[in-house]
C-alpha cells in the first residue's frame, strides 16, 4: 500500500545521510593531496568538462593554500562545490587519474575539491570582483547550473544580469532533481547564495517563460538573452494504466522528497522503477530509503547499454534494489483505480540505433510483476511547444545552435539541458561559460 511516514525520524536521518562524507581532518586531506603526482598534461583536467586545473588546486591544498585552491576551482567551475558531490567522477577526473593505470586507488579529486570549496562557502570567501559597470544588461532564463554559471561570468565582466526562474528556488536540477543523500536542499540554497554573493545578479523567482514572461519582451528589455530553461516534462510511457493512482514521475517524486521532507512523501511497498539513468537510480534508492520493502529497476536493454555508471548501479544494488534487464513496460493493471500489477514485454537486442547502442526488440513474451507503485524515469522531454512558439531552431524541441551558444535569433543565446536534452551538471556549467563568452563577444565587451 502506498503510504507516507513509514520510518522513524532517526531512520530517515541515517538513510539520507551524506553518501560521500568529507575528510574528517585537515591532515587526512593533506595526505591525499600529497599523493598526487601533479602530472604535466594532466589527464584528470582534460576529462573535466569545465577544465578545472586539478594538479594546481591539489598542489595548493598540499601547500595549505585553501583559498587559492578554491579560487582555482571556481575560476573554471563556479558550481565546483556541488559538482564535487554529484559529478560521476568515476567516468571523469578520477576515472582518468594515472593511478588507475598502476592499479592503485585514484586521487580522491572530488573529496579534495569538496574540501576547498566547502571551506570557501563556509567562510564566505568572495574570490571574484566585478569589473566596472559596462551599462549592459542581460536576461537569463533559468537559475540552474547553466544559467548561474553564465550569469556569474557576465557579472564578473561588469554586466547586470536578471535571472528569471520558474521555481521558488535556484539551482535547477541540483536543487530539485538529485538524491538527497548526495546534496541536501540546504547545501543547494547555500551554494546559490554563494554564487549570487558576487552581486550584480538579480533573481526573479516564480517567473516562467511563455507564461509570466515572454522572449519577445525580454529581447526588447535587455541587450541579450540567455536561455537555460533546461528540460522539464517527464517522458510519458504511453501505455494503458499510466493514469492509475500510484504511477508517478521520478522527477516529481525526487522533487517532493527534496521540497516536502522524507516523512511526507508517499511510497509503495513494492515499487517498480522504469529506466536506468541517474534519475532512475536516484528514485529507486530513495524509494528504498523511504521504506519500500521491494524496489525493482526495469530496463529494456542489457547492463552493457545502461546510461548510469557502474558506481550508481552499485549504490542501487547495495540498497537492495532488484534489476530486471531486457524488459519494457507494456501496461499497468489496477484495481479500484490503484496500481496492482506491471506487465512487461521481454526484449532482446537487435541492430544498433542512432545512439550506437543495440536497440531493444520485443520477443512477444510477457511477464507480470505485483507492484503498488510505478515510478517513471524514462527521461525528460524538452519544451517543444515553447521553442516552436518563439521560432527557435530546434530538433524535436531541443534547441539547435549555430555554434556553442548562438541561436538563430539575433541576441538570443542558449545552453545546457535545453540544448543537449540532459547531461551532467558540470556540462551545464561549461555551457553557461560558453554562453557568457558568446554574449560578451556579441556585446563587444571582449
Ligand atoms: Fe594527480 Fe591523478 Fe591528476 Fe595526475 S592524474 S595530476 S596523479 S589527480
């Protein structure tokens, strides 16, 4: 049965405590920093989408220059604190560390990054100053990682920025769409405030593009516009029974956990999660941690094609989640309007599709699972209607750019999930930097 408040307060605290705890002492950080070989042509830096100078910031920690270290990180990635908690480092910096080649533990780059950046946030070290005002003003749509990153670079260059955010808080998916044991809502709020601490950035909350504000008006009122509204609408399964009580969107489920608190969020006894991306893993593990007795992830391909990392999958397995590979939802059956059963098709792999991964093909065989909750995590779709309304070049709703940041409309730039359909936070931060660079060139400020 679906119900909230399944566990005690203490159990929620334990289940949602920090999955990657920080160093306990400064000495522990120093020991790890001193293991680094400070490689010339460092592969860790090359594999960071924002190009953080990893050996430099680790060297600064090793010489106890924590402020300098934080400056090095934030110069490349203003969300370096949050990224140290949510980046899939096993496929980025830490996965490229030369220690892997020696079959030794890589340098814990994320933990060291967290060490410096959290100290900077805690002490409110404002490490950047704004240039003289340029008299230019830019509107940014979306206070997620791409929007904040773009706004920060522009503000540093002396541009006045107004961010229009549809939610009541900033941070985007970092604030609303990631498991609470990775980043807490409080941390996200602190991080947004820290970024805004530079000044020159006003955020107007509860302002949605196409509803409360229009692109036409923004173009009139500002020298340039940066679109970073992300993707928002959960992809439908388009199967019978999708409207039954107990079928929920993963993003909404995670959003509710983060906004309403653990004890308020209803969860089933037996939960099926459709999908195998990071959002699916976050939904499955959190359903388990909210007190569901059985959680099963259902994925239409095999483990070799899964979009999540091995580390993410291990978290789900360690939390006791079951996994069914090569299965696709066919229908949800109910009783009295509530979910009772999920019927799935058994799949096999066929020829590779456009993504290069082998496509799932229906075998015609089916099986049923007794469940009382189905969480849909089959991806999110872009704001297709909205971008078409404004005649922005797009492919199925995803914005198509002329270069790294320029749309087909003069003075309108874009980046982040609205363009790529949904990648990592760190990719969005880099997109924001690219957007700011293009805007500064457009405004002839660089
Ligand atoms: Fe240090 Fe590893 Fe990067 Fe080399 S690859 S600089 S050892 S973190």
